[in-house]
């Protein structure tokens, strides 16, 4: 692994951690409900957002090309966060005529922020599963289900050729905490040593360092890491996780906001905007990966 590559990946993780610390230690970026606690008791959050002039959006920016940090803009506030999901959040804010306030955090914290009403919306490749719907509301899907896979070191290509090869107590399989990848790993590999990962960048570094043997990850994201790091590959192992696609997560009990976001998503679908945002984000992510080589 080249030192420049490791440095870039480490800096991205440190930037996310620093931003998270800043969010937790200051009042900046509080959601509209934070300034008016009664919103959780049934007030119209959509109207509160418009009155406050801002919408607080949480995401886990370690999931290129959906949400990630632009290394050329690292440290430049909200401008450093890019990707197709970020563009969708910007479009929602623009459509509502309000400012977008981005709060980065790890994926598990994203889910907690929504279920606890500490944000207005979350967009972070979140699958609208029934068990999650008990704690939060969801928009219609804005993206179809992505293909999932397993990332390994190339040197282990012969060793890991099937789920059975991984489903052993001595094999450490990483997956992002709270994600469908984690759920799938536990379901399909109950005998493996499943290791929870807070941020995907950390998981990639653990795989590089030999601290885990495999990492469950979306193919499109894994392919990007494999483009950057020559010793990584997506294993040729059939791996299917069923879900209805990614949706915007919204604190429970806000039907007006759900309806308005559904309208906005339908508008993006009519204009085929998300696919264009995704293509642009893939191009940027690939460019950055080539620069790191």
C-alpha cells in the first residue's frame, strides 16, 4: 500500500471524526425540532423547517460515490461533502427554499439521529426496512437496490471462493455497523467472526492491515477502493441482499414533510437527475482514486 494512499484515506477519516466532534460540541446545525421541542409531539416539521430557513441533514460521508469527502476541499465546511446523495439533499433544500445544514456522523449514529428526532432528514444509502420503519418514516425510494459484494485481499483469492469459506469462527468479516451489509453478514455467515465497522474507510484500512479478512460492501463502492488499492479485489462470491432500495429517512410522525419529499423525489425521477448526479460523482471519485495512485 503506497504511503500517499494510506495518508489520503487516513486524512479523510480524521476529517470526518473532527467534524463529528465539532457537531457534538456546539449548538450550530441543530435541527428545527431542537429549537422547538414540541415538534416531536406532532407539530408540522415542514412548516418549522420553512420558518427556520434551514433543513438539517445527517449522513455518513464514507460511501463513494453516494456521499464522501472531496479531498481537494477537505476542511472547507459543508463544501467538502460530495456525492449523489449530497446532491439530492441540496435539491430538497433548494426546492423548499431553505439552507442545507450538513451534519456528518457514522452510519449507526445517522439512524439514531433520525429515530430520536435530532435531525430533519437523513440520506445515506438507507434501506427502508420494516424494522426501521417502526422508529422512523421513509420517503419513496430514490435509488434502486445496489449490488452487494465482499472485498478481500488479492492474495486470499484462492482461500475465499465461497460464503462457506468465510463462514468460519477464525475468519473475521467486517461490515458497517447498523447497515444492511451487517445484517446480511450475520444472516449468511452466522459462524464467522463479524466485526462492526463505524466508517468504511476504517474497514478498508483494517483489511489492508490484516485485522479483518473480508469486508461486506456495495459493489460500486468496493470497485472504487479496488481501483485505488492494487492489492484489493471484489471476491467472485454470489451475494444478494434484498431490500426496496434507498430512501430518505425522516423522524416519525411528520406526514407533511414525507409527502413533500416524495413530491421532490418524483420530480428528480422525471428529470432523471439522480442518475446524472451518480455518474458525476463516480467520475469525481475515480479521478481522486487515480490521483492517489
